């Protein structure tokens, strides 16, 4: 069984390799191929060497190699994981900073930052799928690339590849809920509904009883993701809404404060998240190069992708072994949320098996967040069309549908500045 | 045929009386009763006297009187028009000013201002309907009271009264479209879809052809409503969206600029729209008292309710005479917009006849505004529930669903300040 | 001995009358003449009647009358008090609001508001002095009209009238200092230095010892003037500077917070200080009309001019009786502060006698506020020249020298708007 | 004749070497010693090698070497030039960014940025002077280190070293004036008055006639310094004031716009001036390492120090050769500006000879800028005391006297953040 990782030069790769090692009894991976673009070659070399040491240390017999020839690397894959970042952290810094110069939230996956990440990423994913259609048409694509919901939707609508989107937020919220109640995470059955980075946990079953109220009654000042510092209002508001929030909802419900914080950060010497991650990454790769290092280092926790490999390998394991267990993933709606189109991608609990992910039937979106979900999905639909068609008009309308953009003047300015700043990665938008 | 006007002390009343006079050949009104609250008695006296002079001058035989006893006045009515303002212009000034102190749009019908107008108004309308159920259960309620869509929805959901909501915006947009093309307004068949104060004209048929593109190609710097000065971006954006905008969309699509303008106005000596209207009203009532005045004065045009009477009387005429013509009104959805609940109120073209308003079948909401429509409807649903139940939690969640509120801290502050400022008119929110 | 009050229609007049009554044993006033402009006639009538009742109630024999004929009223005066407001509270509201629309402090005596008050007031004071030169050339002019320092400087530079400027701030600070130490106010000898509304108390002698440190060590959250709410930082900063602040320094040392507060107030229903004072005044005059009222009412305290009459009558008493006591007044510099021109007006302790006010010799300005004092005086010099010459260029340069104006674009905008708004009272600026 | 350059690792050094070469006929330099701190060793090596190539190329016989041992390098010097930057560009970035997080101008020499540069630099300069007092007590110190006025004042007040402060702004303004009139720069006699980075040219003699009016009548959109983009208002305002502005006055007269620009820049990918200069420097040193490069490269012009060497070498030449010509430098006041202390440093035209710089007698500060000059000097005095004493209270009061700081809360926050950020370079502020 061959596992291919596109974006293999990412600092997350050791996390993934660890997952493969931990699941080796049930998941007979025989070959790992890491793929990246030429500018990532130095990093992918380091990752490959480190992965070899990790696997040897675990006493397993899995071959590991890297290639810059994507199609060659993909041939015969059973599972393909995409964890790439088009344009790297340099592009992310632009996604974060340019909107801020207009007084608009700049963030990797929400707001205009996420929009431009989508514009850059969608065409690349479609190209990857084209390769897959040729050389591994039956492989599963596990997409981690953000904005994961939008990217997964584009793949499912426009290619024949079997694709499931994945994110580490819900698994972390699940752990948070268990921690708040002080029960083992396995004893809980938490239910999520919404879109990627825009979901809520509206039920938290434990021993057959829905204990969501008890979960919400406990305050937890720690955010479930490293990159979003929780503010005081969120737990209180969550209680009033009756559901636990994805930390990304803080951008929508506490927008002014987030904008103030982000602006202050971008003005400071420390810089934005991209600037910070760049320093963490440099440290990590220095660490990975250490020949005596044979296991995932502690420092990786700082990077923000907690439980990333747990989510990914668990998903692959359940597909491969047709487990029929329930996991939270990004799949097509097919009527689950009646206010949304059938073919759009939503995020919720699904039964995972050899045919993929099947949404649980009894889900409903709380009235209090339904408007936001529909509004954001309208933005996402236009974003996918704009990305594929390279259409400026649709790009503007997508931005105008984003709830974090409040003025057409900002939208036009941001659009112009970002199309220029990212033009290298936006060939479809031509001149 | 008895016509009752609740809020008869409004400066708009002469406009309405003129409408009755102009339609006298087809609409056999025999009695007009003006109703108001005691604090409006001086104004309603002036209006009654002026109305008598207008009717005498027109050589008609219609009795006019006023009463402060609502139930008595309503008895036996065929049509009831509600044009009241709970708390008067003083409350409106608070609606406009309190949100601004938090950096949030303060406006009579959108944003937190419209929200509080709804909280004050819905219980009063429900009381009126209770009276009507007793003394004129078959009368039609033509509701002009803003926020007209929300108020109409509350009436239709919670009372047995036949009610149609009405607004002068679409009729003005229709005239604007005709003016842009240079054709008579009767030659056009304009189609509207959306919610009250959140609608678009997405078709403009003329001679069987949809000329919406031609309409949009013409720029018109004049706004269709007096209280919203159009900014340069709106016609351009409308062209990109492919539909003509209700001027109220400017609050959503040009929010930052509107906030800047509103703030500057509220800081200035001239003050907000409420302050300005107060001065215009004083002038109007001075004018109405002039015994020699026997027709609607020019100055009324400044007041902002252009074509208000045209819309109201045309609607009554079509119901009374079972005309089956098409008018733009606020009615229950019943599946017309599938993303919205059946019993919510939308604004669109309907066939008007003795059984009321029947939505045209082929309407669809443009994808570019659908998200906003669903989001605002979510806000409206929670607003109605909060108003009826006097529920602070729902009031907060309603505000959080309003697209002009961006931060829970603002929402809490505005809610607290406004509940206090308007407490006299919000008995359901108790202490 | 004839006492003339220009601006006799002010709501402060009863305060002054009370002062005359309290000092009647040492100050043999025989006649009080109140003077005002025609638009203030109703108020001056009320004040005259009330003054008569107060004097009768006190069993004194002082004649009181009013006139709108200024020169006639001034004839033979021994002391003239000016407490007028050119343009009334309406003009004050503009002074407060117009700068705020540019994000600049709008205040009656500092910033662009005080600047425009000076432009309106200086020509009127010069006209009064011209009348005095004719009909009472030896009378003393006690000037209370704000900005008192600037106006007094203009009079002393450009007329032959003996004039002393006066303000109730230092007397209130003196009381505050005594209160903090818990000693009788008479036991303290407090020393002030600076400009009007820009002074500090840098010594507080008590029993021969300078106890300024002890005074500053006590915090007092109450401001010495009604119209400026003290913020937390002021006492702490005063301690660091080593002197007690005039509350008006808060506009300079806590500018951002003051701007935020003022803006919020101007946006609110309550409105700016002018709006509030208008309501207090209406209440006061209603009260003054009460025939049974024979003493200064409690409500007057709300008005903000605490100890105004105490300061005024004490000053007149010391001149009249050649007392040689020390009071804090506005006089020409004559080398006291070497960094300032000789003929400019400063505020400090002076020996008061029949020849007027003689500055104490040993004064020095603390290094920490010297820069601000020189900067503000530069602004004041240009203001006087601009007012007298009606010179727009100098007006702009004056504004640019005001420490509360930070950008030439704001200065130009404010200048243009305010010249227009106040043009009725700025004939020297022509068209 | 030995010339010592402290901060010899600066990218400006080749500019200076070029100056020595161009003046070699009149200025017999025999030895150049470059001195720097250990962290600058790589750069100083590059500069030394490049300087050797330049001198060899010019066919001159001047020895060049570098040392990290300051005292040894200084021994026997005739002239010492200080062009160091304590903390390097990293510290400059903090000076620029930290104030911006409080909404306050962050700039290398004005505002809180310049304040902290002074705190870091003054003790280092005093240490250098202590070394000079030992090993070259008769040498002239030509101080280019910013804030040049403050640093020079500290040296002159607290050491026995002969020191003249120098800046390239006035020489550039002089060229600008000549350019505007279209006359050779030598034909003009321009007069400057004020403080370093806060001066104006108030006379521009040409053929015996003061043509300052003609100079001002010409607009020149180009700024005389690279790091300040001129805005439209400056020439117009200068005309109204009647004198040509140092570009640094733009921070005071157009503060809001500068703050907006600076904030936008700091939020952007390009970053602040320090970020930009870092990139230019890297490029320059790459260029300097090119063995075939034997003359100052074009690229150095981007760096911002135009005419730096012209000013420096001309000054040394006039001292050495006792020329008695007139140059604009920073010297002690000694009564020239009567509103300022005698021992403070001002910037103006002086006669330069073997005894140093003697201010021209007939200088006067225009009334329109006098207030600002006195205010800024008050700030400078407190800054020097705070730097030498490591006194936090004085540091706060210095900031409160800076015209770009408007609120004590900002001052406290900035002070705390910057003392922490720069603590490595602020030993006198201890813990």
C-alpha cells in the first residue's frame, strides 16, 4: 500500500510519518513517497532523511523516498495526502497583511486572506487530480490543504477523484469537550455541523445523554488551535447560542477585537502568524537535520497542527479497513442542510468506510448560525467559480459576499493589490 | 367603505388623503377615521381639519374624523392603514445615535436601530390586530410601519388578520428604471425579489424584452429615497451584480462610508435624520394649519415618503376591485424562495386581488445576494421572537445575526443602552 | 459706586448679585446696571426682577436696572464686568461640534473651539472698550469672558482701558488643595503660574512651609470644574510633574481619551456641554421667574461657575479698598516669564490694590510645562492678530500653532467650516 | 593627519572615503581608521578593503585600517566622525514599530522613536568622549549620529571634547532652493534657523537680494530626503509661513497623514524604513565586495544620505584650513535664540574656522515656529537628563513634552514596551 504526500517538504511531515508508524499494525503502508515543488527540495530532503530514521528506529519496513516529478510519484498510490501551500509562507504573509492595510481581517483561511489562498490553491489541486486520473484513478485524496472546505468542494465538483476534506479543529474540540467533562475522549460522541472553519458542536453525547450544556458550562480560556488566542466573550456567547464554537467563529463574532489584535501584531516586531511560523519552521528544520533525532520532536507542537496526523491516519485506516466508525470530515451536502446546494461541501460527522464518508442523517444547523453558514457558502461558491474561470467580476462578488468585508471600496482595493502581489501564482487571472 | 389610518397624526396623512381623492372614481371611500395616541392629538387635529378642507375642495362627500379610542375607531373598517411610529422621532433619534456611539450603523430600519424599532412596534401591532379581530375581523391591514417586512411577518404569524406589507421603495425604483430608459412607467414590468429594504430589481421588461442591462448601463446619481444619499460605487456594483439595488443595500455594500457619513452627521449641528425630520415636520404642520391651504403642499416632498399614497391606494383599489394586477408587496414566502421558511415574509411582485397578494411563480434570488437575504432573515426571525417574548438572550442573538453588527461586545453594549433608553416602550423586557 | 454687567442676561447674574450683597459692608455699590443685546432681553428682564427681589430681601438700597443701550448703561461706571457670550449657546455648540467632525477636540476655550470664540469675542470687547473710553474711561474692566487670557491680552494691547482678566479655576484649585490637606482655605498661600486655562499650582504654602508634595499625595477624583470629568491619570501625572494641574491640562495630557469622550457625548442623545447647558439654563430661568424666590437657587451650582462671584467681588473689593492682598488673575507678563513677550497676558498670583494687579516677583514656570506654555502663547498671539485683522492666513497659522491641531488638512477644513458657520459674528473676515 | 570613523562598518563609509579623495588637495589626510563593535566586523572588513581599492584607484597615499579596539584606534586622531547606530537596524525597526502599536508616529529621529535612539546613543557617545579625552583630547568630534542635535548637546554639556553636530538636510535644502531658482548653488546664501530636524530656511539671498519668496513660489514635489515622501500640503503651508521647511516638519504639520502612511507601510509586506534599508544595505555590501568596484556605486544614492560626505569633509576642511566660511551646523545657542537656554544646541548658519563654529548674529526664529522650537527643546532637555541619569520619571516627562505624543496613557505604554525591547542597550535604566 503506497502513501503519497504532496507538500512533503512541509514541517508537518514527521507528524504524519509518526501516524503511519503508530497505525502500522492495522494499516500496512509499504511505501511513502514525498512530493514537492523544486523550491522545496532542501526541506523535502531533510524530511525524507528524518522519516527514514524514524521508520528504522520503529523497526518497520517501509520505503521512503521523495521526488519532484509529481506524476511519477503519484503512480499506483492508494492514498494521496495534500498538505501543500502554494507560494509558501511568503504568500501567507501577503494574505495576512494586505487586507489589514484596508482595515480588514487578514487571515489564512477566513476573509480575503483565505479567499486568495483559495484562488492560488484550487487550480493546483485540479492539476494534481488530473495527474491522479491518469496514474492512480482509484486512489483516495485526503485533502488537508486550506481552505479545506472550498478546495475539497472544487475537487469534488470538477474532477472524478474520490476526495475527503479534513481538518484538525473538530478533533481538538472533541478533546476539549472531553477535557471539560473530565471523561475519556473515547467515551464521548460529539456532533458537529457547519462548514470547514465555520462549524459548531451542537451535541456532546456521553453515556447516551447529550451533555452539551455541561460542556458549555465549563469555561476554558485555552483555544483549541494555537493560532487563535481565545477572548473572554467566546465561551459566554457559545453558552447563549447553545453550542460549542469552532475557534474560527471568533473572527466573525469578535471581529473588531480580532482586527485590533491582528493589526497590533502586524505592526509589531514579532509580525503576523506567517512571520512567526517562519521562525518556528526554521527551528524545526534545524532540529530535523540532527542525525541523532529519531522521533517527532516536542517543538513541533508549537507549529499549530495538533492531532493532524491522528485525524489523517485514522481516516485512512477507516477507509482501508471499512470500519464504519464516525469521524468529522468535509463531504458533499446531498440534502443534509436543506438551505445549501446538494453538491456543496459541508463539515460534519460521517460514517467512514471503504466507500468513503456518509453524513449522519439527523443533523440540523442551529438557527443562530444558519444565516452565517449560508452567507459564507455563497462566498465559497463564487470563490470556486472565480478561481477556475480567472474571473475578476466573480472575485469581487465573492469578496462582497464574505462577511468580513464591509465595503465595496475595500473589496476593490484588496482585490487589485492582491491580484498584483500574488500574480505569479494566479496565471488564470492573466494580465 | 370605511378607511382607518392608525398613526393619523403623521405628517404623511395629507399624502394619503390625496390618494383617496385621486382614486375616488374607482374606490368609493365614504369615511376616513384617523387614530392616534394622546401625545399626538394636536397633530391629528391639524390633519383632520386639513383633510376636511382637501376633500371639500375636491367636491367629494367623504366624512373625516379622528379619535384617540382605537377600538371604537376601528369598528366596521374595510381597510386599516398603519403608519405609526412608537416613541415618535425622539425614539428614532435614539435608534440612530446609540449604535453610533459603538461605531455601528444607526438607522431607522436596518442595523440595531431597525431592530429596536421592531421591538417597540411589534407588540403594538399585535394589540391593534387584537382589536381588529374583535371589531373588524374581515378588514385588510395595509402595513406601512417600519421595519415593514418584520412587522408584517409578526402579524401574519401571530394573528388572524389579513395583512399586506407595503413600502414605497420599489415603486420609486420602478420609476427610476423607467426614467433611465426614457419610457413611460406603465410600459415597464419590473421584477423585484428579496426582503423589505433588502430587495433588488432583477428584471425590467419593456415591450416583452428584459432590458435590465440597459437600465443598469445608465448611471443616476440621485437616490430613489430622500434619506439615503447615493454614493458613487453603487451603480457600478449594481452593474457587476446584474440587478438594480434597493438604496438600503448601500448600508451593507458601502458600510464603512455610510458609517463615516452618519457619524459626521450625528456630530454636526444639523444632526441625524430624526433631528432633520423633526424640523421638516414642524414646518409641515405649520403649513397644514394654514386655513387657505387645500391641497398637499410641495414641502411634503422633502419628507421622504414619495409615492407613498400612490402605493397604498393602488393596493387597496386592486384588492377592492379584484384587479389581478401586479404590485410589489410584502407577503409570506410559501416556497417562493426555497432557502427561506414558508411562513416568513418576503418582498416581491404579486398578483393583487380580492384574496390578497399571490407571489409570481418564476422568481429567483440572484446568487450574489442570496447569502445576505438568508442572513438578514435569520436576524428577522430572532427579532420577532425576541420582541414577542421579551427575551434578552434572543435579542442578543438577533443582533449577532445582523450583518451590520460585527462584535459581541458592541452587541451587548448596544442592547443594554437601548433597552434602558427605550424602556418606556418595551414593557415586555421588564426589569 | 456704579457696577455695570455686560452680558447681564447670563444665568450667572444672580451669583454676582449675591456677591455684591455679601460684600455690601465693604463695597458700597449703589447702582447695578445690566446690559445685553436685544436677543437676550427676555432673560435680562428676568434677571433684573430677580436681582431686585434678592436685594430687597437683603434689606439693601441698591438700584438695579437693565438697558440694551450699551453706551448709556456704561456712563459713569466704576467697575464693568464682562460675562457675555457672542452668539450664545448656539455658537458654542458649533465650536464644540465642528472640530469633532475632523477628529479634533471641540471645546469652549481650548483648541479650535476656543479659537473661534476668541475670533468672535475680541472685536466685541474692543468695541465695549471704545464705549468705555468715551463714557467711563477710568472704570476698571473685570473680564470674565472666555477665552479670558486671550481676550484680556487683546484689550490691554489695543485699548487704553484698565483691565484685569479673571477665572474661577485657580480659586477652585486653591479650595481643592486646602480640602486635600484638611486645613482652612485662608491658612493656605497657593501659587499659580502659566496662562489662563493652562496654569499649574507649583507651591502650596501652609504655616510657612511648602506643602505642595502633601497636596499632590492626596488623590481627588473630583474635578475642580463641573464641565471636565477628571480621568484617573491626572493626579498621578501631576505628582510626577510636581505641581497641581488646571483641569484644562487634561485636554493636552489626556487628549485621546478626552476626544473619545467628547465624541461619544456629541453622538449621544444628551449631546455636548452646550446642549446640556441649554437645558440647565432653561431650568434656571424658569426658577428665576418664581416670584417667591429671593435667594440664589441651589440649581445654579450645576451650571459650572462655582465661586465665580467670590472671585469677581473679591477682586473689585481689593481694588476699591486698595487691600494689597494676593489674588490669582490675568495680567501682562512684564518679564515675569522671560521666555514670553512682555506685553502678553499670563495668569498668576498678583498683589491687588488701587493701581490694579502687580505680579509676585519670584515666580518660575516648571521646565515640564514651559514648552506647552510658550507654544500656546504663540497660538494666542496669532489668534489676537487674526481676530483684529480678519486675516485668514494668520487664522490658519494660529490653528497650526494650537497643540490640539495635528494636521494642516484638519486646520484648513475646520477653518473653512467655522468661518462659514459663524460668519454672522465674524464681520472682519468679510467674504 | 589622522581621521577616525566610529561606526566604520556603516554602508555610508564609502561616501566618506570619496569625500576624502575629492578634498585630497586641500585636506592632507594620511591615515583613516575605521572603528566598530564586534557585531559589525564583517561589514567593516568589507568597507576597509573597498576603501583601499578606492584610494589606490585615486592614486593617493592614505593608509586605511580598521580596529575593534576603540581607544587604540582613536589615539592621536585629528578628526573623529561618529556615524554609529546603537543596536543597528534591528533597534531602529523597534523605534519605528512600537509607537505605531499605540497609534503614535514611529520615526528614527522624531517622536518616541528618536527619543529611544537618544537614550541608547547618548551614553555611548559620552564613553567615546571619555576615550578621546584620554588619547586625543584636541581632536574635533564631528557628530553625525542621530538625533544629532540632542547627542551633540549632551556631548557639549557633559564632556570637554570639541564637538560640532552635522546633518545633510540643510545642505540638501540649499540645493533645492538653488534648483528652484535655477541658479548655481554657490551663488546662494541660504539662512537656516531652528533645531536639528526642526529647522526652516527663512532667507535665501542671491545677488544680495532675499529671494525666499521666489523660492517658495516654486513647488517641488520631491522631498530633499529619501525617507520622507512629501505631501501636497507642505509647499503651500511653507508659503503661508514664509519659510522653507525641513522635511521633518511634515511629521508635525501633517501628523495624521504621516501616521496613516507609516501605519500602512508597517502593515505591508515592504515594512518600515528600517526593513527597507536592511534590504538596501544587504545589496550595497554585496556590491562593495565586488573586487572590481573601485568607486562609490550608484546604488548608494538609494540609502538616503545624499551629500553626507560633502557636508562632513567641507566642515573638516574649513576647520583645518581656518576658512571662515559659512556652513549650517549644530552648535550651542549662547543667546542666539533668546527664548532658549544658552547651553542648548541649535542648528543654524555659522562661521567655520580653526576655533570651530560661531553662529551668525542676526538670526531670528519666525513667530510661527517659535512655539514648536521651544516645545521640542523642552523635550530634548529632559531627554538628555533621562538618558544620563537613567531616570524613568524624566523619561516619561520627556515623552509628554514631545509634540507627537498626545496622551499620557500612550506615553506610559510606549515607555514600558520600549524600555523592555531595548533593555540590552539601556543599562542605565537598570531593572
